[in-house]
C-alpha cells in the first residue's frame, strides 16, 4: 500500500494508518492487493471477483471515508438471486471480521432490487430459484399479511367503527374472513362554525343527514351551513388586495364582484376611429391577459404579504 490516492494526491498519516488496518483485515480474509493498482484489493472465486477499493473516487475522497469501496465483477450467466446472495454474504463476512465497507451511490439506490436471493421471504426456505416465494401458498400468506397491515392502519368510521379502505383493495379484502370493511371515506362536519370534522363511511354519512335514528342524529351539525355562508369576515380581496368584509366562500369584495360582471364583447367595437376599433378576438384576448395579471399579482401578494 502507498500513502496516495488514485489521482496521486498525498494521504495524511492518520488516514493512511486506518487504511493499513483495513488492508490487514482484508489480507487475513483471503484478499490480495493488486500489483499494478496499489490500495486495490480483490478476492477471486469461481464465478465472482470481489473488490475492496481504498484508492478514493472523484466524488468521495479516501480521507473523507476510509472504508473500502465494495463492488463485484460478475459473470452475466450467473442468475440474479445467486449474485445478490453472494454479495450479501461477502459484505456480512467482512463486517464480522471488522472491516466495514461502503457502496457507491448507484449501488445504494439499487439495493431494493437485490432482495431476490433464493430464500423465501415468508418461510425462509432455500429454494435456489428466482422470485421471492418458494410456492403459491407462501405468496398468498405474504399477500394476506400485507393486506392485514394495510387494513390495520386504515381509518375507521366514527359511527359504525368499520375500517375504510380503497376500492382498489376491496376485492382482496373480501377474501379475508372475519374482517368487515367498507369503501370510501368522507369528512362530515359536526360543527361548521368551529370547523369540526369526523371521518365516516358513505352509508353512515347519508344516515346522519336523513335518518331519524338517535344513533345518527347525535352526529348532525350544531349549526347550519347556509347561515355560515351568509356570514362575512374581514379578509384581503384577491383582486384589489384591500381588506374588506367578504362572504365565506367568496374571494372578491362586493365592489370587485360588480366589476367582474360578464363582458359583452359584441359592444366592444364602437366609433369610426380606426385607433379605437377592436375586434371581438382582440378584446377577448386583452381581457384574458388582464385576468392573468391580476391572478399573478394576488399570488405574489400571498407569498410575500
């Protein structure tokens, strides 16, 4: 080993001592140092070559992370499950020996695709084939567990206490015995004034508003939506950007709402003067541009106001 990285930059003593320690561990575990590329260690098997690179890279300098960079040279005829198993076993072997490794950014991103290693994810059987499960029974059992976890963390109707799930997984849930689920959640107001809401299923929502059953009447709103909508609050108008009393559900003050009445484009052409004449299309385009500018100004005011 030499106290230089692959680019010829010198390595400080404390970093180099850490590299020497990892080098000793690698040599004890069957690795050899390359004769032409110092600080590059490798271990060759019948099908795979394992590399432990301590030369540094352009992105991660060796003094930033002294752990060896681990990668493999692989024969493409080897099945994926065998590659993934060999890689996992070698990494675990080096960690137990006291030599932690690091992988490249691209290898870390592809780590989720390397779960296929010939072991059944459900029963743990070594079936030495591609795939995640050794049989259809294990696949069905894993699917059932996944669905049960999904149902467990799904919201419940506050009235009937049934679990509310997505319609996409409803057919799967039918196969589960002893689990009562419904499709589609809705937010129900128990108070419009205080904006209090509860999660209910569709059938219970209809019964709350239209049934005379005391079980559902207790969830009816304390106040009326219409009275609330008629109430005005002091807010900023989205057009003139001035504070004004604006009705709930509206964005413009009364004065701006009057100005925003529909425009009769047919009356835009008036007078004989050529400078004042505007066609229907030109007038419409100008009005649309003005609306966009108003919306842009209101958006800026909302961000920085």
